[in-house]
C-alpha cells in the first residue's frame, strides 16, 4: 500500500511527532509511506530522512498560492497513493482540492486538536472539503463530539476516534535513582518532591495556574519543586511570575530536551494544567512512565486520565482545585505508586504506536465513500 501523509510542516510538536512515528511504523510493516510538507520542512525533517522516509516540501506562501496548489497536485499524481492521509484542516482542504480528478483510492483526515476558536475561514473550507473526504479520525472522544454534534462540520458516518500512540520503548518507568540524579544536577535537597510538566511554553498550557499552585504548596510547608520541559513564548513571563510569587528557586526551566523519556523517570507527579488540549502525547508518555497524573478536564485529557484510578482531573484555571489534587498525591506515596502502575497498564494496552497503527490500517482499507 502506498500512503502519503500531508502536513503543514514537520515542526517540533505533538502532531508532527505522531505523523513521523506513524510513517516509520508503516514502513516497518512493509508499506510505502512518504510525507509531503505543505509550507516548510521543519525541525523534524532531518529525523524523517534519517529513518528513510521520503520527504517533499511544497513551499506554499501565505494566502492563496496557485503555484503551490499545482505543485501539490503534481506531487500527488507522481506519488500514485492508495491512501492520502492529511493532518488537520489546512493541509486537508488543500489536499482535497489538489486531488480532484486524480483517482485517489482513499482520502483520510486526522484532526489532532479541537479546531480554530470561533471557526472562521479555516473551518468553513474544512467543512466544504468533507464532500471529498472518505473518513475523519479524531484523536479524542471530545474532538469527535465537537466536530460532529457541536459544530456540525463532520458527518457522523465519516467520524472515527483513533487515539495517538507513542513508541513505548523510549519511555523509562519512574525510579528513585533517576529522581536523585536529577536533584543532584539541579543542586536541590535529596528529599525534594518533583512535579514535572512537558510541553511548549504557551498561555494555553496553563503554566501560570501551576505556578500559583506551587506557591500554595510551598506555603503549606511541602518540600516540592517544579520542572518545566519545553520552550515557548511565555518563558520570560513565567520567569517573572515565579519571581513575584517568591518561588523562582523552586521552578526549573530545562528547555527543549531530547531525553524526555528518561526525564519522566525522575518525577513524582506529572501535571498538565492546559486550558485547551487535543490528545496529549505528554500525558500518554507520563502514564507509560508509571507517573500519577494531574490534568485539567479539557479536550482528550479525560480519555487518558481516569479520575481516581491513574490520576486526578480538575477544572482549568482553578488554582484551589489544582493545589488540592497535587497536595493529595504529594502527601501519599502509596497512592502515587498505585495510580502510577494503573497508568502504565493503561499505556501498555492503549497508548502504543502499534495500537494506533493498526487502527489506521483498518480505516485505510474500508470501502471508499467518495466517487473519484
């Protein structure tokens, strides 16, 4: 089977990691899988080439770009794909337009998030593209409900739920030795408990609320500190906020790291305080690392965090609720261990790249719904 993945780019991000992992897995299964980037190659392009995945860049400019559309049309014709798998809205409606009359076997789209706030032109064009779409995969139940029942953009008969998966071999289970090693590197006391959060530093990730919760935990006398892994636009604002709250020494910004799987093994609790979320690979990785999870009740988080089983769910921007959940876990090592093991069992059963890949294989081989 010849599969073409169309993305906006292979920038550093959850969507891009998923596409790269899926394409690599498909090649391992004996399929022919390539990636086309609509705008630019992105930081993960080198990794794709290292893994032997063919990569093509269209170089689309902002706005209406007929040259890019014709270049995409030529690329799709040359690829002769049995399956055109697009990711998110912009890549999808460009692909549907470029594929008209090309005889594509099947056109599948994945929506990796909750869409553009307020809809707008992007969602209007995406709605029109449904006429040329065989199937849409949502990475969470919340995503499907939003686009099918809520916004009414995707027909129910074309809508499926396929959670993102990860390569489990790259994630290490939590170990006290790893925590002690990280504490030594940070120059912090050996009895310090570590909260960990992985993701881009952006307002939508809710780190400002997390810093307020950390301040309250410290004021309550808890020996706890926070490790933030990732980079982004709010770094300076968060540094300033930590200073104002008097917790600057207890917040550690590690930046973008290639060893996230190993770092997770050093945390005591994983926190994702997002205001909005699609389906968080960071949460899946943390579950695989046998970490208890605290996350906000948004997007696909409830698909991963079973409240009271492998973690706790709180409302977004609720400092008191977040503080209480963290205090509960930090104060009970036995509860942390039980929830961590429940999360690891869930990840092994539902969070693997194999589970995701097999689900897409089944979706690819369904009869086409659209006449070409």
